[in-house]
């Protein structure tokens, strides 16, 4: 029988080797500390090791709990992350099944959202569906396109602020957007983006009259990824069109940084008309969001507008 226990610092080299084997990249001690120990919530990291060879990690699973709001309540939402297993020893299914059952013993807890969520691969979703009660929550098709090449003149009066982190103003903007899901507090945003090791993100605070909006872009390869985009509706215009000049100003900054394309997930603030005006089109790809722990996934979906920031790979 494999031994199941919380991950210890001395396990991290073997855990990094497991990640490299399954995902094509390792997990540094700094990254593990950031995700599971510095989170402004609760992080759980469990491993399964063979009793006869405790220096070999057979499987890992993790979960992150963060303050959140959903339709009808608020508390914590759990996200399932870093499910990984190896075929060595007892085989992929057995180690992950035992590990998952241990992880889910008391999740969700009292006062938490009545579901956990994650972004499983097809293979992991099929395993979760058979063993852990996974249900499909949503399927998302990213939007992408070339960065607009804006005419400089209209941008002269556009007001945006650019930085590497954010202040308390971000949560107020998120609330005015009718934000649900993980609370976009300064503590969350600065942990998720500013403090993350080995990756750079840029914050954009945008203004339109008395209204504010914000975006966070991940600088990944040759494509800028919109990790966060919150555009509140106003009475002055329909379809988010009042944010078009601000988005052009963001595009100009991204172009100056060397990017030529950007990618978004459709979300609460990105009206289809604005997306079209920005030249965004569906990529034709699909990303499954799965949930566990509720008999009414439609209710969970209604209370969980998403953005890329919830996706563990961004």
C-alpha cells in the first residue's frame, strides 16, 4: 500500500521529477512554497509514496481555498490543482484514487461553497467522473487575435495606469462589476501575479469617466494572456464600447513590449460586440471546467463567472 501524507520540503526534488515526467516541466521549491504556503487562504499538497521506496513520489494532488462570493452566499471556494501520477509501482489509477479520496475527505468544509472546481484534462475528468463524482461545470472557448495597431491620436486623452502590482482599489472595481467567484482582493491579486516566481504579469488600471476597470496580462512566449479582465457596464454606452479606447491603450503598451497577439477567455466584462471590435475570434479550442460536490452544476455555474486567473496554468 502506498503511504499518503502531506508534502514535506524534503519531498520537493522527487515531486519536481514527477512534474517533469507528467507535465514536461519541473516544480521548484520556490514555486511550491508560493502556491501552497504563501497563498492568502489555505493550500493542501498531498503525495503518495511507496512504503518500500519513500524517496519516489507516485502521485500528488493539491487544493487551494480562497475567499469567494457566489449566488446566495460567500465563504471559501476550493480549486483542485496539480493532480499527477506515475505508472511506476502500483499504477496510475490506484495511487491517484487513494490520494484523491484522502484529499476529498472533508472538502468542501462547513461554510465553504458546496462544490470544488478545477480545469481537468479529459483523462483526469474521466477518472474523476467515475471515482470522485465530477460533473461538467462549463466549457470555455478562448478568444484570440492580433493586437490592434491603434491610431495614436485617440489615445491622447485615455487614462490608464500601468504597474506590476495593485492596491485596494482592485477589489472595489471587481465588486462594481458584480464580481462572483474568487474575490479579487489586493491580497489575492498580488499573491497570484506579483509574487509568483518565474513569471511576469502586468497590471492595467483603466478609467472611463467616473468608472474604473482593470486587467492583468501574463507575459508568456509571444502571446499576451489576459489573466484578468473586469470591465463594469455603465449607462453611457452599451456593450462595453466605452472601454474600447482603454483597451487600445493596453494593446499599444503590449505592442511596445514586443507582443503581436493576445488571448482572452469570454467573461463577465467582455461583451461580444467589444470583443469583435478588438478583432477577437474564437480559437476553436475548448477548456473544460469541472466541479464536484453539488448535485446542481447549473447552480454552481451561475454563481461562478470565471476569468483566466482561475486557471492554474496562466
